[in-house]
């Protein structure tokens, strides 16, 4: 009985050892297969680094205003008899806009003109009598004084009458009427706004150090907040003093307004173009990855595999230092040099040292390729 039990135990040990040995052998073989298996190359798109011209600039927020624009106001008191414009009409210089009741002034002017005619007739007669020597010098002097007074009265009444008819000081687009026919207005009552929107001036501010880089005549680009309107102009003025409260310098640009796309009072993004710099490396912002360790890109290089003489394309993570931004480009100050191939699509699938193959069909629009 003991002999049989011993034989069973030995057999069980042999079977268990065989199973364990087989499993260890299989695990070792599988590990060896995976250890020698090479991952397939990752398809990536690349951009070749090329030093090019860089257009630096200064960014600011500005406010648009018409080169010619004002709120029109009445000069004299009276009742409004006519309004000769409608909202958004195109107005020419000198065009009549509002007529205020002027019947009394016209009557006074007719009376003054009659008095002037009488005074000039009396002056002519006094001169003739003086030439004949039958009139005293004082009579001629008195006639001349009365004629001068009559002319002044007529001129005064004509000036008063002109204030009753309000005309456009310049051409432009007029706004919504702010008075009604029959209303009584006083001097200084605003009745509409008039804006010549053919050209716009854009006022904006820069810091003292930024303003020192700007001079009259420099180009500026203005865009609306939503980015659908853009125009180019020139710097026309720089405030000669710094605002003591904000410590900023005010500048003004003159911008053409084709199609009346810009509106007085509109907020605009302003970019002042500084002199072009040569041999600057700039890349699309989308190729740069940011992390707690800094900014980096993946660069594709031809390297030898470990333990082999054959070469392959491998992606290496390179940390860089970025600088200024313009449009969709970012300046690369350190870490890259001309000729490097930078991954612009597929970098989310990469780790440093990964084998890659170049497939620029994956390139995003506007990225370009090798």
C-alpha cells in the first residue's frame, strides 16, 4: 500500500513539473518573439524648417471715427418748418437740411433793404449838391454815415436769416433726424449727425517702449472684432506726451473705408507693421506641443538602429524656445535649424525614438510639406 502511494506521488510530481516546464517554455518563446518584433513605422507629415523673412508688429485695440464727422445743431431759435433729409441719405456740401421759420426775419430784411435804397439815394444827391457847392460838408458826412449804417443793418439781417436755413458743412452720410416739423428748437439743439465715411481715422494706444518703435507713415492693418472686415492704412500722428494716468501713448492712423464697411465708434484690432527681419525661423503654431516641461516639437532624423548598421527614420522630441506670434505662425528662437524636418501631423501617435515614415498626404491645409 505504501509502495503504491509513493508511486502515485512521484507520478503526480512528474506531471505537474511537465506542465509547469511547458508553460515556462511557452512564455519564454512568446517573450522572445515580442522582443524581436519591430513596431511598424508610424506615418507622419513633415514641414521642412526654412529661415525666411519675418514681419514683426505691435498689437492694439483702436476705435474708429470718421475723418469728417460732427453732430449738426441749430444756430437760432424758432419753429421747424421743413426737414429736407431722411436717415442715411447721401448729403452734398452746402445742401439745405432744415428750414426754421424765418418770416419775421425776411420782413425785417425787406424793410432794411428799402431803407438802404433810400440812404444810397440820399447819399448820391448829397454828393451832387456838394460838387455844386450848395451843400455843407456836414450834410454829405451825415448821408454817408446813414448809408453805411443801412448796409450794416442789411448784412446783419442777412446773416440772421442764414441761420434759419441749416446746410451741410461737408458731404457725407446723415443720420436719423432728432427733431420734428412744428417743434420749437433753441440754439444748440442737435438735429442729426453727419459722417463722411470715405476715410476713417483709428485712434489706439501703445506703451511707451512700443511707441518708441513707431513713426508716422508706418503701415497699419485694422480688422473688426469678428475678423470679417480688414483694411490697411498709415500712421498719421503720435501724441507728443504720455497719458499720466494710463502711462500709454495715443496714436492715430488714417484708413480708407471702401464700401463703408467700417463704422464710426467701432472697436478694431490694430497691428502696426515694424521693419522686416531676415533669416527668422517660424513654424505653424499647431506643430508645437506644450507641457509642464516646456514647448517641444518632433523632428524626423535618419539614424542607425541599435545593434545594426541599417538606418531608419526616427522621430526625436526636441525642446524649443518660442518667441513672437503672427497670424498662425510662431517664431522659434532656439532648438531648430534650417533643414530640420518637423512633424506637423501625427505627432500624437509618437514617442521619442519611434520609427516613422513620411506621408505628406496627411498634412493639414496650409502646412506644406518637405
